[in-house]
């Protein structure tokens, strides 16, 4: 029974996801209906086992559970929630005001407890306070993350205008379940972006499951995606759970989705529309709750024109599209990435280095990076492995970059470099290098002064003296 008081709580501006676990079905329905009137999205579990199953596969802001239930009681639901959904808050309902039981619940992490018969106003206030606490904690986490990584978002780093747009998209998309298509050349960090979306979403406590379509033979792709039953085909010696089932409650990342065969595209589209999968060799449909993020370096619009990629699947995948620019188009991000990777590998290898020489840094800035961020990351790791004097210098660069510094791979002089400036007035040489460095840094004077080893005031004076824009 629920007692309805005269006062009424204001509705939530943003819907709150609530799970009601109670083996008294009429009572659970009454709780849900009372909360739905204030913009709560309620799911009902009429048994403890069903509540535990939903906690494993879905995400909830608030969980309301009866304390006394058969099979799985409220304390077990509470423990399950804290294990699977650590950000959620649990409200325990009890008709038994046993002090030891209530103390156990509170010590186990319950947000609060309410006694039956419920006062609807008291229930609504408890849900409102619990959800407000969750939002506050999430804002604090986001703020801390922003302070820790001034120019990035969970490892997605950049200060160029194009990356500012990407990072802003990620911040807006992360809390949602929107399907995302990530486009970009190989090595631009598409999986990193997918992981950032997952790690900043309500699904972060559930699995992140990556699958590279191009790495799998067509004959086993559907089994990898949807699973199979024992004996479904030759070689199916046992039952296999597919990636969709494994990712239930979390995020499935399909890389190189443009390589997917047409027959599999049809089945994937059906899964996305119905949110159900059927294992190969089975007639039983299984509900799935998965956020899908896809990526490709292929031109899917051209593939649609050629008939190798279905237009209906393309539009289903590209609800929101994120484009990752190649590294050569965002050179101003290279210094940030260099410092990030150097810090990462020094920590991993237990090394301390003075840094990177100006000449080596300029070579890293000048190179076109056909392999994009992945190639830059591998280059920094290799330079650190080769270094013997505590300063990453030209002699630690791979051969194709060492040549940019006028040296061959064995460290001897080679290439014309800027030899055309030999014999020219020093002012002309200085003007050339300042202008070139400004170009490399995208006009950022602080960065330029640092690379040239001069003060910002000196650089500003030189820019005016040489009439550099």
C-alpha cells in the first residue's frame, strides 16, 4: 500500500532511470506509476533474480528494492548493484523496521531506506535527492577530468580547431546511447575515440567489446557477431556467445565496418532495428541492450553507389558522424601528442629523460605522418628505446625523419636541407627559420618561442622587425 500525501514534488527536468524490484507486483506497479508522473523512466522486476539480471544487462540511476523477497533478497540486490553499477543509488523498502537489517543495508552502501506503507511524497523526494547526488558526482568527475587533461578527453588529445570540434562532440555524445560512425584514415585514433565515448557513458561499468571486421574471414564473421549453438555447422563443437551478447549492457565497437559482406549487413541492420539477436543454429531470439559505435577508413558513400554497402545500414549507423582529421592537417597538435606519448612511455619503461632536442622536435613537426597518430606514437617509443644519453635527439630518429635534419640514418651529414641559405645574410636566415617555425606551430607564439629557444618578447619583436604575419 502507498499513502499519497497532499504535496507534490516538481517533475525532473531530465528523465531519471529507475529500476523497481519487488515481488509484490501491484505494489511495484504503484511505485512505478507514481514516479513516472515526475518524469522517471521505470522498469519493473517482479522477483529478485529478475532484478539481478536487469542490473547485469542495463543501466539505472536509482534502484528501489524491497528488502524481503524469496530467492534473492534486497541485500543481495544492493550488493549486485554496487558491483555492477557503482554510480547508481539504491533505496531499500521494508515493512520490517528491524534495526540490524537496516544498519546492514546502510553499511552495504544503500542511499536510504523507506518503511511501508510508503508515503509517495517521501518516495519522490528520496529519488530526487539520490538522482541529484548522482548528477553532482558525475559533474565533479567531468570537472576533475577537465583539470587533469586540459587539451583532451580521455586520451583524445588536441588543441587544433578540428580536434576542439571532435572533443566537444564526444562530450555531448558520451552520456547518450546514440549510434556513432567514426570516419578517418588508418591510425587516426578511431578506437581511442570509441573507448572515450564508452568510458564517459553510463555504460562504463559494462564491457567495451572491439571487433575488427577486416581481420575476420567471412565464414566466421556472423558467428563472432551473433554466436552459434553446438553443432550449428562443421567445427561448431560447443556453444559460442557472440560479441553482441558479450557486450550486453555495454558498447560494441565495429572497426572497418565498410568491409562487412552484404549478407551480414542485412542481419546487422535487423539487429539494430529489433534489438534482438539469434545465434546461428537456434530459433530463440535474445534481447540485447548494446550501444553500437562503428568506424571505417573507407568511403561508404562511394561504396553505396557501387552497391557494396547498403544505404539503409549506412543511415542507421551514421546517426552522428565524427570525422578524425589526419595528423598532417593538425600539426599544431603534434607537440601535445609528443609530450603525452613521451610521458606515457617514460612511466611504462621506468625511464627519465631530459626531453626532446629542438632539431628532433622540428623534424617531428615537419614530417607528414602517413601512419598518423599510431606512427607518431610508435616513433616516440622507438626513440626512447634507442636513447642512451637522456636526450631524444636527431640520432634517435628513424631514418626517414633524420633526413629532414640533414643527416643520414648513420648520423652523417646528408641532403641539401637549407644549404641554399649558406652565404646569405644572418637576418635572412633568421627570418626564414622564424617564419617556418611559426608555420609549423600554426602561428602559436609561445610554442614557436619555445622551439626556437628565445623569449616571447624577443619573438614578438622579431615578428614586427621582419614583418611576419
